C-alpha cells in the first residue's frame, strides 16, 4: 500500500460536472462513509433486493414475446406434441418462449426461481427482524412497509403464475374466483367486474398481466425504494457487542469494503438462481397442457408461498356455513380465504404497536435483541411460524397421504388438530428454551465458560475448569435487558389513595394482564457480577468449598 | 454468537476447546502494519492490513476467478449460437441448450462473485468503524420553529380562517374522487342470474367431453359402475361457435351408472324441474344419474370417482360427495351437494337433459338459493 493515488483526470471531470450542478461532494462523502454492521443475517434482505432486480430484468425480456391474450388459437408451432390443440394465445406464446426463443426457457425459469427466492428471502429476512426486535422504535414504519411488500409479493407471484394459462395456473385463478364468490353481498359483483363476466371470460389474463407487469411492480418498486431510504436514513440495527450502543453504530463503511462485498453477493445470488434454472426444472408448462375449466389432474401444488392458503382451504371444515334469510354465508371459504391471511398479515403489522402498548417502552432501540432475551416475543413468533407451517403442510396433504400411505381424511383431521394445538405447544416449548438459554447465559456470565478441562481435586472429586469469557462475550451476555412493563410499575393508586382511573377500565386491566404475561418468568441478571462464580478460581479455598458440597 | 469462547488470556495456552481459534493466529486477517505506512481513509489503529504477500496471493486467486468468469461468459455466447431456434423445438435439444446456457451463465456469475469476495477479503484491509446514529427526535427548538412557521403560513393562506372557500374546495374534490371508481363500472356486467342458468334445457342432447359424439344410454350400459364426463351438445343457431369456455365451465356434468340396489334414501327427496315435482330418482335414466362436475366449494372440477364407494372427490381440496345419495357432502370443506341434472332419453336413444340443474352449479355464492 503506497500513498494514495490522485483521482484520474476523467473522473475529476465527471465529479466536477456533477458537483457544479448538485453540490454533491459533502453528501457523497457522507454516504461513502456510511457504516454497515457485519452479520450474516443482514444479508437476507440483500438476497430479496437482488432477486427483485433479477425479476425486473428477466421480466422485461419475457414481455418481448408473451401475448396476454385469451383468444383461442389452434396451436401450430415448434412444440409438436401439442399441434392441433385449442389453447389461448397466452399459452401458445409461452410455448414460443420455451421452444422457439433461444435462452427463453432459461430466462423464464430464472424468472420463476427468482420469484420463489424473492418471497422466501423476504420472509426469512422478516423473521430475522421480528426475532431480534429490529422492528421497534424508530423502525415501526419500515416494518409495516415490509409487511405490505410481503403481501404484494405474494399477489404478484400468484398473478404471474396464472399468466401462462396452463392447467394448474388456470386452476389457481379458479380457486381465487371461488373465494371471491363466497364474499357476502358483493362477491358475485367483484368476480363479474374482475373477470369481465363469468369465469373464465376473455379478459382475466390481460388484466392480470397489467397488474403483474405494471401496477404491482410499480408499487413494489416504490415501497422497496422507501424501505431502503428509511433504512439508509435510520441506519441498520446491530447486535450487542463492544462499542455497539443505541447511540453508535459499528461496522464496515460503504466504500470500499461493503460495496465490493455487496456487489459480489449480488453475483452469487444471481449465480445460484441461474444454476437452479439450468439444472432444476420448474413449472414445465408444456407438460401440463392448456387450461380448460372442465379438466384437472390430481396432486396439484401451488408455488410455495400460496401453500398456506391452499392448506387452510383444505382443512377448514364446513361446520359453520349458514344461511341467513335464504342467503348463503360459506364460512368454510371465508375463514381460510380472508380471516387466516388477515390474522397473519394483520398480526405482523400490529405486533410492534401491540408490544409497545404492553411494555410501555417508548425508547428508540438500535441494538437488536438476542431472541432468547425476549422470550414471549420469540415464543409468539415461533407459534406463528408453526401455525403457518402446519397450514403450509396441510396444502400438500394429498401428497403426504400418498407418500406415507395414510388415509387422506385422517391427514385432514390431524392437521385440524395440529393447527390449534401446534402453536400452543410451540409457544410453550420456545419460551422454555429461551429461558433455559438465558439461565445458561447467566451461568456463563458468572462462572466463565466450560473449558473442557477436567481437574481432579485432592479429595478425588473431578471438576470441570471454567475459564474467563472474552470481553466481547461478557459484554454481550451482560447486555441482556430487563423485561419490564410500565403497566406493572405504575402505582395502582395515587398518593391520595384514589385508584388510577386508567388501570380500572377494561382496557387498563387487559394491558395489565398482558404485561403480566409478557414479563413473567424473567431471568434477571440483578446482582450478577461477571466472573464472580467460584469455578473460576483455582485456589485451595474454592477447592475446599467444593469439597464441602 | 456469544458462545465463541475466544480464549483471551493467551499466556497459559494449551487449554483450548476444540474448534476455538488458536491464539497464535489472529482472528482478523493480516498483521497490523507499522503506522507510518498507513494512508487509508480511517485511522490506522482500526485497520488490519493483509501483508503484501497475502495481497499478491489474493490478487492471483481473484484473477483466476475472473478469468473463469470470462470463459463462462464467452461460453454463454457460444452456446447461444450453437443451437438454431429450430433445433430447440425438440424438447431434448432444448433441454441441452438450457443447461449449456444456464451452466455457462452460472459459471460467469459465480466467478465474478467469488473474485470480488476474494478481492474484498484478501486484498482490501479489514476495519470496522463507528458512526453516530441520528439523534431522535428533533430538539424542542427545531420543532417549535417548524411549528411556528407552518402555522404562520397556514394562517397567512387563510385556509383555516375562511371556511366557505375551504368547504367548497373539499366539495369540489368529492365527485373527482368518485370518478375513478365509477369509471370501473364497465369492467364487467352485473351478475343478474348469469350464474344460475346454463345451456342445459329440456331436450338438449349431450356430447362426451372433448368430442362431438352424442352420449347414448348404452354407452354406460356395459359398465355397471361407469362414469362419463359430458357437455351440452350445442350446435344450433344459439351457439354458432360451439360451446364457450364460460358455458362449459358451468355446464360440465358427470354421468354415473349406478346399480339399482345402491341408491340411498336421499334419492327419494322431491325436486322440482320446470314445474314438475318428483323424487330425484325419477330424473335419472336407467340407473344413470347426472351431477354437475364443478365442486361447490371453490370451483375445481370434482373429477375423481371411486366406483366401489360411489364417491366423487375433488382433488383440489378433497370435498367428497356421495353419488348414490344425491351427491351429499360426506367429507371436506364443501357444504352444498353437487347439483343434479335431470336427464332422460329421446326417441333416437340419445341421453337428453330434461331441464336445467336443480340448483346453480359451481362455488356457493350469496344469493344462489334465491330465484
């Protein structure tokens, strides 16, 4: 490393040109110096961003040939097996992309794989943010933007999956329309307006195409830009460690380190997507044949992110369907179609505010929680994952039934029970694991870590020697916050003995109960001094103490 | 991340848990170099350099990756021209083309990614720096100043003081706000009774689905448990282009042959067809019964028929209907039986419909039971 080179003349010229017009030097340097904390989990959101870029690029390529038309044509094209078959132009043009455009098959598969990876990485990124409490003040708005992105991404994927108009994709649209029809009062109207008449009509592909390539991507792009600008402005959260506080962020600066690493990571993401598309076939629509509303095949599976909707439609029973004045209210469709996603997405959106209301915590947090240190939140998250996961599995109960030779109906009953019992058990287990980890942390903090060395005492007893933790470990362990709530610390009566009117109301009592539930079983670090435990010292005194046990 | 039992008191070494870093190798790459040589953007105390040798090795490795990426990229271009569009029409050759293009593209992308990573890790110095988070919220003075300015401006504009102007402006916005919603009106027709009527009518013959062959009663005669999927035979003046997808989506039926002794009590229930009330069994012909094929749950074709149990199963969400018992739901999320199509036979021995379905076919909707 010699001394810094001077900027080349051409670069200075460009820089001056821009600065003359935007006064950008100061802002530019500030952004080049922007600090990115280092942790693998911060790369999950990056994967989502990069997948989105891949989707935009490959999507543009596909529009060059795809015809979003339901006009019926008799196929006469390169894929000979379907010659003479009546199909929509949408399906025929997709066959054209696959069998007459070099690289078309590859780009279509990259587009599909990138969509699956986009939603998957987005979900895992969101779980990371949830479990580390990174949604807390001041980042609640960005969290909500993220939840909206998740919802739109699912719709975007569903509509994209529907465009080729092959047999499974048309069936997805049919199910969507069936759920719409179930809406009381307005269902038939919404369906007629969306489809331009009865199912399937002649407009739906054209309309879904507009939503898929224009409206929703524009919204997504806007929201992703907003998400990114807010993140840029507020800076990342960081995990506890030396020098990392709510006031100071520690990490690699944008330039040059982070820029090169992030650039490399983009290429890795793209490489994995391309590799999957080259060697793992996905959605071979030429094997499925064109959509007809009268045929179906068994073992149909949607893309993974729609699986939980499919599962809840499968297992929710028809016991609660009723008629009112002769009008039908198919609860068995409405609950899985609307209430279940409502609970999942609404619950995600509301959680930061619910948690804030329970704890009364109005502070800004930049240091992320370790999941174990917020046991109730972590347990709620695990219960949510379990609920989602069980619905998701239920979406393939026919395949489970066939693979494991279980009666189809038995799998339905099992999933019905699991969907209710599973989350409860998951909550209890996850919370117990968190508390256990907290106790172990406390023990490690007090006694040091287990060195793996066995020492024999003069008395003949064997002990394991504990050693001093590194400074970083000590810092991380000692950073565990107390779980408290202002609802519990506020006095119930004021100094004149009058009961706090807020606490008396139903809302106040509910808040108190929730605070009780949220804070109980806290493993406190009160009175714990790092390295004060006896295992650390090898003096005779300690040995004696040991012997007396 | 905290269980990294980094052994910090390095003097009394050999005791080390398997897997923890040894003390003789620094955790961060490279040795800190003498400060006088440092000329990076951040203080030397925070910076860990790679030695010149390490950097040179890193450069070489990165270059190898970049050359591989170059070869991959060239391979991609070559693979493109290796096949003609005519050749990839063959699914097998198409598959090879896909693998070649995808494989070379993957190599190219991966090579660039790997090279950049080696560059960042082996050539660049490693450091972490700190920077303050923004103070939140703004100071009271800033907030007060903003608020004063805003309110002064608002007063000056007269928006608060002049209600007539304000309210008429809001009034003016209302119809404009409604306009986009109204404009959507022509996206589709009103439902009317479209979902309740199908092309089935008294005397209409039926085609075996996918053909233009009329169904005869004898088609099911030879097989006491047979099942045929059928559509209305529409080739008269009302349907110049044959049956539309819309019509086939709601009028497709399953014709099922049932031995007489298998009928169950549900078949004695009276239904009304064109003003004529009779038990369901009277609307079958010679043990042949017709049901709508479209599931009443969310509309998939309930296409699986198990002859021994007379069960009709929808493969989407597994609603199960008993064909021998008026297609009542025996399992699954559907609530309503599959509507029955009254059938008979005409003079020439062809099966015909004797009216429309007993109930609207397809997914249950709000007013399906209303006339």
